[in-house]
C-alpha cells in the first residue's frame, strides 16, 4: 500500500466528522470479583476484534499495523478498514475498490455466480449459504470453511477467557451462559447459548459476544461478522422499560399485515435492559455507533423465546447531545426543533428494537418457509432497519391512540424521528441505516408528511399517521413474501439523496456525523 496515495487534508476532514467521547468504566457498584470478571471479558472481546479485521479488510489491517501516519492510523481504526463507512465506503488509503463481500468471499465473486454454481452443485448450497462460513476458490470448487476453523486461533483464546470469567462470576446463570458461549465459539452452533442468554434475569454484568450481524456481506447478505460488548446494567433506567414490554403482543397483532404472517407474542418474554457499555469491539465498534441492539437474529430463537433488547445509555446520551439536538436546531423550524429530545429519541429507539422482533418470523417463498435474510439478499440489512424504524413509529402511534402514552408526547416523537433521519442520512446509502432512513425520508416527503420550507424541514402531524402506516405495510409485506425484486425496486426508487438535502447537510459540518468512543481499556488487534 503506497502511502503516497493518502491525502493528509482529506484524512483530517474525514476525522473531523467524528467526535471523540470518553466512555469511562464505573465499577463502583461491582464487587472485586465482578470487576475481575469484567477484565476477563474485555480480554475475550479483544480476540474478536482481531477476527473482525480479518473479515473486514486484511490489507487494511496490515496498513494499520505498519503505518506511522497518526491520522491514517486513527481513521483506519475508526472504520476497521480502508473504506469510509459513513461516506459510501469510499477508499481513503490507496485506490482499491470496495469489495462487497469484504474478505468473506473470493475477490470479485458475485451473487449471480454463486447462484449459478449452486445450481450445478446443489449438495454444496447449505455450506455456501451458511452464515458461519468463509468462501474460497480451490481450483474450480467453491470451498466453504467454517468460522471455527478459519479463526480457530482467536476463538480458542476467547473461549478460554470466557471460561475463566465463568469461574469468577458469582451469578450462576451468567456463568452457565459464558461456558455455553465458549463451546459455541468452537462449533459455530450458538442456539443453546442464545437460549441461555435471552433467559438471563436482570444480570448486573452482561455480554454480547457472537457473529450476529450481516453488515459486511454485500454479496449474499447472510455472512455474519463478529462483535462484542461488555455491559453494565443501569438499574434505574431499566425499570422504565416495563411500560413498553407490557404492550408488545398487542402491537404485534395491530400491525398492518395479514394475521397469518404475525405469530403471536402472547406469553413470550420480552427481555430488555438499559446498560452502559464500557467496552466494545468488532462490528459494535467500527463505523456506525449503535445505541441499541436487538438480538439474537436467529428466527428459531424469535419463535421460541423472542429477542433481547439492549439500550446503550452512555452511547445514546452522547449521540443526542453531540449530534441529534444540534442538527435539529439547524435543520428544523425552531418550534419543532425544541420538541426534539433525548426522551423522544429514546422512546423511538426502544420501539425500533422491539420491532426488530415483530412482524413475520419467516418469508413465504414458493409455498415454503424461508429465512428472510436469505430470501431478500444483500438489501436485507437496509430493509430490516427501515422496518424497525417505521414499524417502531407505528407502535408509538398505537401506544398514544390506546392511552398507554399521553397524546401530547406524539409531536415530540415525530420531531425526534425527523432529527434522527438527518443524522443517519449523513452516512450515505452504502451503510444499511443510512440507506434505510434515506428511503424513509424520501417516501415521507412524497406523502407530504415531511415538508420543506425554505432551508428547513418540518413534519405535518396530520399526515404522519397515514404515511407511517402505509410505509409499514409495504416493508412488512416485502419481508413476509421474501420478494427480493420488490425490495430492490423500492430502495432503487427512494434511496437517492435529493440535491436540496445534500446541500443542507453540507452546511452543518460543525456537527459531527457520529461519536467515536474512547474506552478506559485498550482496544488491541493482533
């Protein structure tokens, strides 16, 4: 990699879009043994960091490890690659084009080539489409290597550290989960440990630790990347979630979709927790900084147990204070900007995560059930993020209409949602969340639910309800039918940034695009 290809001014401007934010570790509420557990979990998370880079951009890792340019090193670290994740994956070091399959596929391999190959070798389809395999050519054979073999060195080290943490942890249920998750790392079978994880009852320390998300896979949209986060429960904020948990089954049945595609959520627990995350690695660290998560993604877990919703309070507070509210003040009329708030943004985020677990569990394709991710393909990540966004807003409207939330809060929800759209659209449409919210924004503009006046945008409360419901139906039906062409056509129509929006966003360069965490524990990659 020739460093002559690096433009220092460009690096500085790209770095300026990230706001460094300290994420301290407050262990004052933990016992000495629990603090030891946290330290072991941090060490285990570092192992997944090393795997993530090898999934994302091995060449970028080599450059990160050898460059003496501090700006380049920091930008590589922020993105976990040579590609700017909030600028349509443009390269900022060298001129290598962004590979849609990252390092999970052979260079240049396309979905169409895979489908043609599988048609000739149907016995290999399960392995090729497995979410936990890396594909490589071996002669003229497309070979699928399980993750637990490809990344054995780091996974064995991580498993040992999880077992060490389990021996120290005073919570027997969490210790059992850690041991089961250690076993899962070495087999790629996460089902049993996911069941234990979802069943944890208000753990003081918790852990996300698995290859869950498919954001790196732009070829098939099924290959997962490793991510990890150490979580410390925020007891006071967690107690406030009870209201939303109470109405999950009713919201599911109220969705604008055929009843046959809405499995009942009655009697199904909906575990939620508000946490502070003093440490994250892998796909939870690089690029877009998630303020919430809804896991696991396995539809078998969804049917059996539901999902676990996690809200990262320290990350959400930073996003609202440094990004959301400043954007609202510059891009919305003063009276509506004043209605945007951390509370409104939190409410929509809660419903967003709840709604990842609502709607259809499977797609209906040619008379059979099919995993929605496989049916929809690479556009799935953007479709699912949009579904959670829009159905989440539909859920807030339902809670207001049914008296669970005060009616005077609805304008604040809409204001916070619009301000959040401006934040996420700045990522560009190559990033799943950015593509989702660009589509949502354009559709709501078309429906006149969002309205431009001069150089600012506002919401029309009278038109929001109908527009949100119609968009929710479109997205839910697309997932239920597994209609890939419908999904691709919908996003092709609505995911282009209008010139006036691009110009407006270019005027707010003083507002960071996102925050980037600085932890008390080091993040290392080997």
